[in-house]
């Protein structure tokens, strides 16, 4: 059975990653961590943090949960203010 749901706009996934990255940056800054400090705590490179925050990295659920753990937020909050029509 074929779905009548329209395909997402070509840049939908990129914009979604950027919005999630923006939200992660806000949580990091609220904790007053630099990218370097958070990278050390999470045992990842600073460039990985930067790529995620800038929407250049297809983030996995494992990373989302890790950010939630170390930045003390519920990962459901990452969807806040994200519009499917963006």
C-alpha cells in the first residue's frame, strides 16, 4: 500500500540537523562548557562536537543520549521549536 504522504523538501533533513545542533549548542552554553571541555567529557573530538552543532554530522541516537546525559536534558527537548515545514 503506497503512502500518499508527500516527500520531504530536499533540504529538510539538513535543516533538521542544524536545528538540533543549535539546541545542543544552547544546552552546552547553559552548562558553560566549551566545545573542547564537552568533547573531553564525552570522549569525542572537538570537531565532532562542532560538526554536530553546525548540522554537518548525521547524529545518532547514541550521541543524542550522550549529550542528554552530560548536558542534563531530556532528548525530547531537542525537537522543541523544530518545524517540519522549515
